[in-house]
């Protein structure tokens, strides 16, 4: 059976870095679960040069060869911290790690890497500064949540204006 590779989610390190953090973390988790279904592993060993870029079990296989070293270093940075912070990986004795039961459940799900529409993200800079912070919804493919959050912010701002008004007619609206 073919091993899960990061390249199945994004064909290059640059594209992988542009994916939402939860997608990056889940891709690493699937790769770890594929290679260590019930075993412990040591993060430092996985960063060693022969294993991380040339080994047939390596995580960066199928990425361009000149990106593999940087890809592995990146995987065990931010995506690794995501897994630790969310309880998908636990540190055991002697700095070894294992996938938690929650991690195994998460790793079993399919990864849905949402391709970000750059036109939308680039256009966000034209929005009011209060709404520009909702870019993460677009990166995560949560379009309904983006609209809901924007309408809530507009409604809250209208309430703030109403409450700050000195006009008694405005306070009753």
C-alpha cells in the first residue's frame, strides 16, 4: 500500500505553506499515523538528514528534491506545534512521542485542502479595516462563516454608534 505523502496535499512546499494551519497539521498527522500506527517515535530522529529526504519512508517524498530538506524542517515546526497544542501528539518518556487516541481519529479522516481563491484574498484589502481580519475564513474555505462574521461586525458597529449617540431618537432605534 502506498504511503501517505505531503505531496498528495500540495505539490510544492510553497503551496503547502499557503494551506491553513489545520490542514498542514492534519497532513503531518496522517503521515505520522501511516508510518507509526502504534509505535512511538522521536521528532529529532525524524529530522535527521538521511531519513528526512532520501529514505523511502520519508515525509517529503514526491516533493521536488531541492525542497525536501526545507519541507521536513517546516513540517516539524508549525504543523508539529499544531499537533501538540491540539492534543493529537503526546510526549512520552525520553522525548519520544506517540499519536493520541484523538490523533488517530483525526488522522483517519480525509484531508480536504481548500484551494484559496487569490482574487478574493487580494480583494480583502479594499474592505473596511474592521472586516479585513476575516481573511482566515477564506483561507479555511469557511465562506458562510465569513459572511456571518461580517454581518455581526456591521451590526455591532451600528449598535455602538447608536449607543454613543446623544440623540434620544437614535437611542430608541
